[in-house]
C-alpha cells in the first residue's frame, strides 16, 4: 500500500484528486491540505511514501516545503505539480 499526502491550494482540484486517490487500489490517501505550512509536521505524523505538492501555494511554496520534507525524510518521494490558467 502506497501512502500519499496531498498539498494543493485549489480546493476543487484537491477534492477531485483526493476522491480519485482514495478509490484507487494500492493507494492510501493519508490526508489532503490546502497549504504546506505544516507539511513537515504532517509528513512526520503520516510517514507517506509519496507527497503530491503544488508548486505555488500561499504561505509556503511547494519548493520550500519539499526542501524541508527531504531534510527530515529523504526516502519520501515528492512530486511537484502545478496548474497554469494561461494557455500560452
């Protein structure tokens, strides 16, 4: 079972992704959060195998959160994602 945490500020995308992952065989959605202010605390608590991280969020960027997560648990895989509204 692959444990997954999500950090995504777009509510609709976070909820859709959460529903999808929660129903996927072989995955365990440990939590989904609107920002990464407590990312390190949540990674320590849930010990995920994978973190899905939005790159641009309020308070703490996904890049900064990833750096902090890797300091405390180098085995956790962090997948950075982003969505741009601009088609160009």
